[in-house]
């Protein structure tokens, strides 16, 4: 029997954000990276709010910082290589949080 994985909306958002950030390893047009910044900022704001309402202050602060870092209005000139590392670290964080929540959900069943 196959066990279906059920993801809630937050997990889907986290995994979608991670996928978009991991696409940054490829040489894509500059416009794509602008879209990534906007999407990552929106996702980070949503997650900061979600974790704040769940009383997970450390994660709320972490995602607030990520939102400020990725916001497209005042750009931080970190260089392509540094941004690549930041993109991968944030993507890994999003994946780990989504999988950790999935593990917690499946252990409750």
C-alpha cells in the first residue's frame, strides 16, 4: 500500500520557494533573479508572520532578516558567488523546515 504524503499550504510554499532559489544556480536572465527576489521576499514575510503567530520567535526573526536581504527596493550588492551561497542556504533551510514539519505531522498520526 502506498502512503500518500500530505503537505499543508505552508510546506508547499516552503518547497516552492526552495525550488525557485535552487534554479538560481543556472545562468538565467537578470529578470529571473529579480522575480526570485520578489517571490522570496513575499514568502519570507509570510513565513515570518506565520512563525511569529506560532510563538516561534527565532524563526520569525530569521525570515524577517531574509525578507530584508532579498527585498528588491534597496539591493545589496553581494556579488554573484555570494548570492549563490545565500540562495542555496535559504533553500536548504526551507526544505529542512518543510520536511521537519512533515515528520512531526506523520508521527502524530
